[in-house]
C-alpha cells in the first residue's frame, strides 16, 4: 500500500505484479508473468522504485507506477533445498 493509501501493489506466485487504485476502486494493471514465484515486495527511494524478490533469487526493480515490466533485474542465487543423507 502506498503511503497516501492510493495504490495497492500485490505480487503472486504465478509471477505477476498487480496494481489497484484504492481511492477510485479501479484495477490498473497486471504485469506479464516473469516465470518465477514472486516472494516479497517493498518500495524504496521515496516510493519511486518498487523491489520484488523472486524464488530464483533475483531482485526485480520496477519504476513506481510502471509495474508492467521490470526496469532492471539484479541476478542472485535461488532458494535450493539441500538434500543430505
């Protein structure tokens, strides 16, 4: 939720980011699927950027109010279950 309560940004395990305008009760957009589970979301830099972490270890950077496709992707290591006998 944005600080002013206007926007609700949601992530999904189907790999999409969705935006909803709470004041106008209007669905705004859904991103293309990024092909990986999205895990957490945070806004930074005075709500000018949105960061989304993925199960593959990436951090996707979105311009605020531009949630259709990430403006940058920071690579990382995925979450792997180690099997020990």
